[in-house]
C-alpha cells in the first residue's frame, strides 16, 4: 500500500514537473536519484575511483534531467526513472572512455595543441563534433560553421561552455580544467561529452548543414 502511495506521489510530482514546476522536479530527483546512484556505484571499478565516483555521475545526470525534461515522452514516474537511469549509464560510459583515453592521449583529438589560431581551433572543433566531409567545399565552409558554433556556445549552460572553451579550444590539461571547474576529472569529461551533444543541438539547422549524425 505504501509503495502504491509513493508511486502515485511520484507520478504527481512528474506531472507538475512536466508542466514547468521546478520544485516538483527537484523533489522527484531527490526521491529517485538514490535508486539510480545505487545502480551506478558498483559499475565504477576500483582503479577509477580516484578520478570518478557515483556522485560525479549523478551530478551531471541531474543537470541533464533539468535541462532536458521537456524531451521526456511518457511512462509515468517508472518511465522517468528508466529515463534518468539511461542518462546516468551513458554518462558513466562516457566518463570511463574518456578517462581511459586520457591515459593514452591522441593529439589529433585535441584542438589547441595543433591549431595556433582561435579561428583554426574553432574549425577543428567542427571536425571533432562530426563534420560531414573533408572535401574542399566543406573545408571552406568551416569558417561559417565556426561562426555558427560561437553563437550556439553562448546559449549553453555555463559549465558546458566553460569545459569546451578550456579543454577543446584552449587545450588545457584535464587536471587544470577539472581544478578550475571544481570538479573531478571524471565529472569534467562527462560535462564535455554532454556539452558536445548540446552544442550540436543548439546549432539547430546549422548542425544538419555541417555535421553528420552524432556518433
């Protein structure tokens, strides 16, 4: 009986959250977040725990839930729990991949390290996000893409914009970026992955023009 009442309460919170009530969304995340955290924590291996923990994953997951609540489709609070669980899983996967890759860095994946000017750095970021082609015509259009990207970056949440500028455009070491943002390296890599996703979306029609489907 208690479980049924709790489920009904969560459904009511979700309904109000979807109608734009931020307090209800916070209460719902407070209720369901610990369930997701308990699922995530055992999946973080011991050798990564110095750079990543379950709280890092949940922090980024909460940001995504708040900024993307309008994209949630249906399924009531059970569906919402599944939705934020998938977010958390994806965040964890991105963090693990990035932390592992950081141990064997590929210079071609860093922007500033190979791009002496800001304009070239922005053009290279277009490539990292998934340019549709490397033909001369598209290469020439990268300047236009960089301009569109600069506009889109200004619309991102502050932490998303900051991590792109510091890590991708300025090529600062992950240790320095994480310290400046007051986050762990794992959390910083998760923010970067989500920032890239949101940047593609923020570009709107420009994304279809310049980018292939996101990997």
